[in-house]
C-alpha cells in the first residue's frame, strides 16, 4: 500500500520523504499554487483524480482561436473565461482542483467564502520550486514571464510559502496547506478525493509538524 497523507492544518514536507498520494475529503476544493514554470499544470494533469480548472487550458483555447494575436491583447478575456468556468464548476459541486499562481489573494478568499457556504473545505497545495527551477520550466514550455511579472510572482509566493511554515492557525476558511518540494512532487502518484467514511489513510512515518486545531471555515 502506498504511503498516503490526508492533509489537515500545516504540512511542510521540505527535507522529508513525501507521501505517494495525497487524499482529501470528497467534495472539497484544492488550490494548487506555485511560481510560473514550477510544474503546476503538469502535476495536476498527471495526479489529479478530480475535475481540474486550469487557466492554462483557457489560454490555450484562446490561442488556437486567435493565432498570431499577442496574448497581452486578449489576456482580460482569458481571465474572465477562466473565472466563469471556475464559478460554474463550484456551482456544479463535487471535488475540484484549481490552478492558481498566487498573485491574487482575493481569489482564494472568494473561494474560501464560497466553499464554506456550500459546506465544503478549501485546501492549498504549494509546489515549491526555486526561481531558477521555475525560470528553467518557463524556457522548457516555451513561454516566458516578463521580469516585472516574475518579480511580482516571487513576492506573492513568499507570502504563500509562509502559510505552510509559520506558527499559529491558518487563515479563516483554509483547512490545510501543504508545502511540496518540486523533487517530491515528481514522486507523487495521485491526488485523490475520498469519502470521509472510507478506510483510514496510511500516513508516511515522518514526524509531523506541530498541528493547530482545525477551525471551522468562516464567511468573513
């Protein structure tokens, strides 16, 4: 049986053997964040066992429909279409995995409010890649982020990363935050959403970080 972790509160997996699978409660929502080029879309495509809402899919669809048109000209349309898809997916219910670069905190706050009203919980999976690794990932995919935009992403990422490493309770509406190094992500085989009354998970035999009691999500 593969080692499995059911995230709750904080889990900093830096310098620790990572589980082969992450298991979340059925119908919950997982937000995957990280620097551009860190491998978020690849991880979700390979491991997610639920519906995925990825802004890169929306961007690719627009690029096919508007060949030769600079992305900057239709970026607002991509964002609008992405958020409309996300809203529709939330209304439909069921487990959901969402791609988020982390530069817009209001998106996560809105997700936390919406999931709380639905009786669901919101989780955060942080794919930890160094700026050099992320820049290399951008080169490999053939899509570079401007120096200014990348600096903005790095500032936002530093704040996000602190969520998984700082002491104290998580922000209201957030049930868990997992910091997953990029090397460990390569060994992850599945991100699952399981029934709460299913079999108990086998946790990886690694000393867990100090856990804070789960707080009920609020609509703040």
